[in-house]
């Protein structure tokens, strides 16, 4: 996905020349933390892609972010000029919209388990996620590499964000680490197939 060309004029215009945090597959606990962060960082923009896009849930998310001029992606033509939050209310866009962000919060890890973290890392985004991420090996490796942060509340997230928002060099270094992590660990299918060839009988 990261290597495939993709353009979206709505997201391009919304994020241009702004520091943007992507909320990927978010649930209520994470959304409440992100909303608190918006209050503390008036120059930050967000793209929120809720896990549940049913109308009732999208309305709840829109109400939560209403103080920041939130608009639905499907109704982008009606977005307020001062809007700082775009809510993705369709399916299939998340894996491609990470290219418009500078960092990402990955949802699910305040519940049963984290959602796909590699999708965002492939675009070179530093990551934040909750404490329930141990069902997958990648988050632990990302934490070890230093470009991911486990958070439990808005204070944790703000502490992790501060150096990225105040020091562009630090943010660029975190993004570089994320890209290198994915590139270094790429090609697993080829490695597995090569190993299988040594086990299969030759004709």
C-alpha cells in the first residue's frame, strides 16, 4: 500500500503544511484521549478512522470532536474552514491515508488487542497505542526500536508528542526509524518459501 501511488485531494488539502496525527481503527477510549490532546495542541490536526463506522458511532465521534470543527470525509465539501479533524466514515481508505500523517495512534489496545500497526509504520509514522498489544509480536519490536510508545492516558501521549511537535529533527528521526524497521523486516514470504524448498522433495 505504501508503495502504490494514491492521491486524495480532500486529505491533501486538509493536511497540507500541518502536523497531522492519524487515528487508525479507533475505539471510544482512544478517541477520548485524542480529543483531550486536541485541546492541548491547538496547531495539531487529526484524521480519525473509527473501527465502527455505523451511523450511531460516527455521530458520537463527530460530537466528541465537534469543538475542533470536525467534519465527515463523505461530506468534505461542507467542512468548516477552521476544521482540525476529519472523520473517515467509509471502509477501505485507512491503509492508504496514513501517507497524509506525521504520526499515528493505533486503536484497539485498550480493549482485546491492537489493530494493524505495520500499515502505519510502512509509511514511516511513529506510533502510539494502548497497553493490550501482546497478541502480536510487532508492537514489542517497535517499542524496542524506539519509534513506538505505549500509552495509558492523555498525559502519556502528550509526553510522547512533545518532542515530536517541538523538534522537527526528532520527528524526522522517529519517522526514519519506522521506515527502516519495515524495510529491514520485509520479504518474509520469500524467506519462508526458500526454507520450504529445502524441506520439499525434489522431482
